[in-house]
């Protein structure tokens, strides 16, 4: 998966490139709008990450010209200004997502994966499996090592989210918004408690452990290699 | 062009136009009325002479008896030096003229009883004609009388000249006066402008004194003062906001700096560095959240957030929130309860945010075994 990052702030640009590369993407980095436009027109990328405020061409203008040239590549905007007009403008121009600085890198990563996944139309699986954990999405049933596990509706929703995005670090804000529809940051430890409960049912008494905490970033579900 | 004229100029011009217009109207009316009055006087004088002459001539039987009346006619018509008289026979012969060389244009002979006038060598004459029927049938005389009214015409042309002069003088004078009046009338406006010109961020507390101002300026000044008040309010809030941010951020920043410097002061193990970075990340996230919250508050304070007004089912909203906090409450040994239902017009997102803050605070301060109850009802 190839991503172009256009960010005029060199430190942020470098960190983004490093983070995304380490997450397994191939990343090109430019520091201005005109370079971004050139690269995006010359090569084919799976995703563009554009800073809105850049010298020369700003992010809006790059997007406008790209769409004008018939490029439908998904675009994620980064901005330090959070105004409703900006969001509306971005969406009108055909931006796919919009992230306000400062953002958690895990959040960015999660959104990048969502955008990239959107392109691939895959038949939604009805059964998911990791190691000896099996989940039937239709019957809403989970079992581990053949042993039936009773889950409440919310616990099941949480497990489903972790399973569908297996191997991805999911930030707490994303979990809160996907499972409970809470679209704002709060500093309560609701998600910690929820994960702890799920762990008690999924991982306690089983090996290997599947739910992992990534300190400071979030949680992921994965089988050890 | 007109738009760019100053108020003073505009007012003085209007003042001048109004005054000159009135004077012109008065002058013209006076002129017209006196002219009619003089014409009336002339008609009256002519009519009188005409009647007297008619009476005199009415005693005749035939036109050729006229010479017998000459002395009386001379006394009647010759005494007046501005008067000209002619008596004509039916065939147009001049039987009598006073003064003897007097000439009256022949075209007036048939215009009986109407007042006519003509100019002759710079003199204006006005006259009347009458037919006198004599006792014997078929015998008649035509009587023409004319008055020299040049002195009237002279009087009117003088009157008109003076009227124009007076108009010009009045226009100039009223323009000057108007300028003075407008200037002094607009003085309060200049004073207001002076105060307004001195307003700066430093003196937003200053207000334009309103008590001494004329009524017309009161609304302007009170809205200006209102604007100052709002500006001052916004300005104070803005400065407080920046001060708050600076202050609130100082603590976590100090924490971060101290921590980082201490960690770097000597070589440490990998785990210790990781711990330090995690610690920093926590602090940084707290700072980011702080900025978000403060910006949200600032926007809300300044009316930049426009809440939606849509019907929100409160019991569903509360149910969702209690669902979110249920496990946390279970861990804390606190019961969550909900009763009642209600529908209000509002912004679901903001309501959820506000209620969520309330609930998380309630959870933090409710001891184990306690109960948090959300009751929805009208007027509770």
C-alpha cells in the first residue's frame, strides 16, 4: 500500500513517514502543495495525507486540482484549525476524512486503514477465527477451544470490532465511538474496564493471550506468531 | 456627487434653497397682486370717465350736435394730463380729440368694454372703448379713452429688479447662516466622533456620555456604546482565555520538561526509557484534551457553536449513556438507575456530552454501595 504524505512541518512529516512505514506502508513524503500535486499526478498512490495549511498550494487547492484531473484517490486532511466551515469545505471538495491536530497517531493509523479498506469491496465474513477463538457473527456466538463463551451484546460488539480489525491498534476513542457511539474524548476509564471484562471471558484460563494492551495507544487482538 | 457632500454643506444648501424659495414665492405673489391692483385702479378710473362721458353724450340726438358739448367734454376729459380721449362718428371720422393731437390705434375701436393696452415710444397706455347710441335711430358715437400708465410699468420693473437683488442677497446670506446653523447643530456629532476616535483596546471601558446628547443622536450613541460593551466583553474573555491556557498548560509542561530532563540526565535501561516516553505521552494527551476543551468552551462562549434544535428522546439518550458507564459503575459498586421519559428540542451530541460529564463526575464521587439515579420529567 502506497501513501503520500504532504506536510510542511518537517518534524511532523518525518514522524508520520516513520510511523506509517513501520506500520507496513510504503510512504513518500513531500513538504509543499505543488510537490504533492506533481507526485500524486505522476504516480499512483492508495492514499494521500495532506496538510491543509501549506506554502504555495494549500491542501484544498491540491485536492481541487487532483479531482479536476480526474484522480479519485482517497484523501485524508490534517489541519490545525477546527472550524465547521473548513470541514464542510473539505467534504464538498471530496475529502474522505479530516483529522484535527494534535491527533493520536493510533487514531490516524486506524483512519488510514479504514480508508484503505473502503476501496476493497470484500464479502463480509460471517465467521471469524483467531487461534482457537471462533466467532459466529450471524448467531452471535463465541467459543474458545470448543468451549462456549457467554457474552453480553456490548461485549460481543467489542469483540467483533477487535476481530474485524485484527492486528490493528485501536485507540480508545475509536472503540468508544464504534461500540457505544460516543463521539467525544472523555478521560474516564470505561474502555479499560470493558477490555478487562472481555479479557476475563476470552483470555482468562486460555493460552495464548489474544487481547493486548499497547501502552498509551490502545488495544489490539492478535495471535502471537 | 450629492452623496459625497458634507452634512454641513448639505444642510446649508437646503437651508438656502428653502429660504430663497419662500422669498421668491412671496415676491412673485406680491408682484402679481399689486399688478392686478393697479390694473383694477386703471379700469376703475377709465370706467368712471367713460360713464360720465356716456351720460353727457347720451343727451345728444344726432352726431353733428356734438360741437355744442365741446366745453363740457373739455372740462370732463381735458383736466387729466395722462388721459387721451377720442370720439368717433359711425363712419370713423374723429369728431373730438383731447388733447387735440391725441392718437389711439384704430384696432381698438371695436373692442368695447374690454381693457386694452399698447406700447407707444416707450410709454404704456391702457384704454377702454364704448359705443354710445344717440336718441335718433341709426345715430351712434364711439368713445375711446386711454390712460398713460408708464409710471406703473416703471414701478414694476424697479420692484422686479429689487426682488432679484433681494433674492441673491438672501441666498448668499442664508447659505452663510445655514452653514453656521448646521455647524453648531452638528457639534454634538463632532464630539461623539472625537470620543469614538480615541477608543482602543486599552480604553474599551470608556463610554460616550449620553445624557447631554440630542435625542436624534441617542440611538446611534447607545448602539455604539453597546458595541463597545460587547467588544470589551469579548476582549476580556479572550484575554482571560489566553491567560487560562497559558496557566493551565504550564503545569503539564513543567512536568514534561522536568521528567524528560531527569530521564536524560544519565544512561538508563530500555524499559525506563519506554516508561518515560509513555509517561510523556499521557501528559501530552492530557494537554491536547485540555486545549480541545478550552477551545470548545471559548467557541461556546462566543456563540461560534450553533447547537442543533431537533427532538431528542431523553430516555434513549440516558439509556445509551448508562449503558456506556454500566461496567465502570459495576466495578465501583455503584448502581445506575433511570426513570421517566421526555422529549426535548436540542442538540443530541451536546446533550450527550454534558450528561456524560455529569455522570462521570457522579461516578467519581459516589462511594461503593451508592446509587446514581437519572430522573427525567417535566419541571423536575
